[in-house]
C-alpha cells in the first residue's frame, strides 16, 4: 500500500483538529450573529435519556465528540501502519467512510471539510486499489 494510506489518515486528523479548534473558539466567543444563535440555543432545554440539556450543550457535545472520533480514527490508522502490514480491508473501510463523510460535507458543510474528506477518499481509495487482492498491503514507513 502506498503512502496514500497515511495521507488519508492525516486528512482525518487535520479535519478533527481543525474542527476542535473552531468549536473551542465558538464556545468561548459570545459576539455577533453566532453568539446570538448560541444564546437562543441556550434557551431551548429538553430531556434526553433522562438528562436535561440545552440545545447549545447538545450541539457542542456532538461536535466535540465527532471531532475527537475523527482524530482517533486517523491516529488508529497511523498506529496500524506502524504495527505491520495493513489489511486491505482497512484501506477499503477508510475509503468507504471517507466517501460517506464527503457526501455529508458536500450537502451540509463549508469547503475545508469537503476538501479534506475528498483528499482522504482519494488517498484511501488509491491505497485500496493499488494494494491488490492479497488481503494485506504494505505501507511505506518512511
């Protein structure tokens, strides 16, 4: 498997870290239209699984959790590279997941995640296709 597997992994990490930074800044900021929307979301409270939360808290929680999960997924792929031959199925899973994330990004998100998920889809797809049918692929560790 070529270096493209690592590129896909880093694209996921970059997306997660970038989103964490943006969410952190938004959580701290109170001004402008975004602050007005956050204030309105803080007014909407509901019970979810027996726990009272505001819409603002749920939105922040979902965004932080998904960002951390993206970073974890990218790091897990990099760990797999260091551990030895990477199963071709992992490249296929990265490709399929990146395509799904890209579809959501195209429909709902701004350009940075669209570009990064497109890069990840191309990278994991290339790694999957070029790894052949052996079931195991080698990744350059250099």
